[in-house]
C-alpha cells in the first residue's frame, strides 16, 4: 500500500481547489470547500493545521472518494 504524504491543511485545500472545489467559508480553523457537478453539491471540510494527522488525511480521502476517482486521489495524497 502506498505511503501517505505529509500534508498541511493548506496543501489539501490547494489540491481540492485544483479539482474545481471553491472555498465557501471558514469556521475557526476549518475551511469548507464545495463544488457543484450536475446540480449535486459536493462539500468537504478541511482543518487548517500545519500538518494533518494520517487519520485525518484518511478521513478526508474517504470522504472525497465519493466525488473523486481513486487514481486522482492517489496522485495527490500518496508517495509513488
């Protein structure tokens, strides 16, 4: 199984912005992202920490896997 990259919250936000998400708000240290495809709202919440725990990254990957292909996720979140 590939190894997860060390990513900050800002890194993850940039990844999802490149995947057509946009920032819709922030509450405390959590940034809410959304994209709309075929009238379906796809929403993710990302903590804005200097380094995200592996468990947090796995939860973000799990949540986003309903919206994004596993190939695209692997390209951005895992070391080759």
